[in-house]
């Protein structure tokens, strides 16, 4: 299930009456899947953001990333691969296949 987000954009600074024109729309953002190292187990976990348990556990970061891409490709979403120390990440946008 995706996350809903509300966006507002300003189309023009003002109309003839001097009022600002605002357009509001909602979009369903795809799921975010985290690939993080579990230092205790020594494995890489694949988890949907906010999930209670791992969808997969893999020995290498690349194997975990591929598993996450497979999961994200069902509905579309973002695979967020964290560095080994958990200090930074890289996002991969995955379209629905």
C-alpha cells in the first residue's frame, strides 16, 4: 500500500482580481523498501518502511537490493539502499512492471 501525499502548486502569481491561484492535487506514492545491514545477524534486511518484519534476508547488499527491486516492481516504489554503517543511502525509483 502506498503513502498519500498532498501537493500544492502555484499556477500564476495572481489573477485579474489579485487573488493567488492555487491548484491542489493528491498522488499515491509507491512504497519505500529499505535495504539495511543487520549487524547482529551479519545479513542485509529487506523491509518495507514501517514494516514489523523483514521481507527477505540476504548475505550481500547486492542480493538484498535485487530482492527489493523484485518486490518494488510489483506496485512501483523506491528501493532505498543504506550504506554498511547506516549513515547514508541511495534511492532507486522502480516503476511498476
